[in-house]
């Protein structure tokens, strides 16, 4: 077997291990919404094609009630996954909707839009994630679009005893998620494991991938290279054709450990970003600012 072919075969057969552990950094965004920034901070500025991951979660209305008033985007995608609470979104193209618990909005900003995300509640728990994914140069100036799905349209797989997986994007046990994005071919799974339950998920060997635990603790990888990830820890995963997980302890007051597993094809393109604009060159960034200021979004 040629050397290169053998290398690819070995990599495809390998189980992914945790290469780096990152803890979220408390911060605020929008009009003062308190959140935990996991990707997009000094410990992990990005993970091509992923630009940012925020976790928000609080029972205190004052931590989220001001929301995210009108703000622009160009050149990338935002993925909002609601666990608890209700959030209304509007944009300057006339699109509007309400995200409820268990729903997902995959927004392709493309050439630009101005939108807002505001709480549709005055009290109670607000919890979820927002992930930013880069777009390739050829798609940065496409028309904005949405892929939005309520909880009833997110399929659930039960691939093993004590394992439940909500399949937002990608495939688990023959079940496909509703999100489609050929450019980065994403996998986005919400995984729940009872203590002692085991789950193995195949992934393209060279895709960037991470696991973020938001309830309980999980073991990642096969011995002797296994690692333990605890609540609010993100594990950057090395290359390999599969990831092996085992539930260790459940989250506080629950019966399972929960994590999101996210993977995608790296773009390997130059990145020029500033705030809500992500392009390939400084000149394109300057054009984005000019177009926004002149009302061209």
C-alpha cells in the first residue's frame, strides 16, 4: 500500500481524542446579555470553519431582557439552538419568527442583512447556543436565507441503550438532520447519555470537530487516550474517523449528561473579520462597512 494511502486509511480508522480543553469566558453582547463565549476568545479564537460559539443560560430576566437589538451581518452564518425560552427574530427583509424550546434557526447572512433577536418573555429561563460558521469566498455575497425548524421537525435517534441524539445536521443511525449546507457539510448533534451509556459516531476524518458539555460529565475517546470533559468545557478533537463517548455523571437534577457535537469541513481560506462582518480581505471588509452605512444591506 502506498505511504499516502496508508496514512489516510489509518487516520480514517482512528478514534478522535481531545487535543485541547477550553472553558467558556463570561462576557456580554447585544444590549448587555450575559453569556459564556467558548469559541472566539483568547483560548480558542476560531476553529475553521467555526468562528464563534456562545452559550447563554440564566433564570434572571435582567441578564437577557435587553436582547440583541438591530445589528448587521455579512459573509457568514449564524446557528441559534434554543434549549429553554422564547426568542423573536426580525430582519430588514421582512422575515420574522419566534424560536421556541428545541427549535433551530440556521441563518445565512450572505451579502448582508440587519436583524434583531429579542426575548419573547419577561421572566423564566432562557438557555441555548449561538454558533457562527464561515462561508467560502464564492458564497459570501449570496442572498440571505433561513433554514428554521421547530422542535417537532428535529429528528431523534436512539442508537444505543441510554443514548438519545437530536440530529440537527448530519446523520446518526440512518437518521438525517434537516439542515443542509454543502459548503461545510456540518454535523450538529445534541447528545444525551445516561451514566455508563456508550455512543460512537462516525465523522469525516479531516473535518474540524468539537464537543461541548453543558450538563454532567463525559468520557471522550478510547483508553489509554481518553479524556473527561465536565460541564462548560469544550474539547477540540483531533483527526479520526469516529468519536467514542461514555456518560459518566448526569447533570445537576437530571438523569443524563448532555453535550453538543459539531463538525464541519474546513475552508482553509484567508479570514478578515471585524465585528459582524467576516470576509477574505481587508478591502472586502471596508466595502462591507460602506455598504452597511449606505443602507445597501
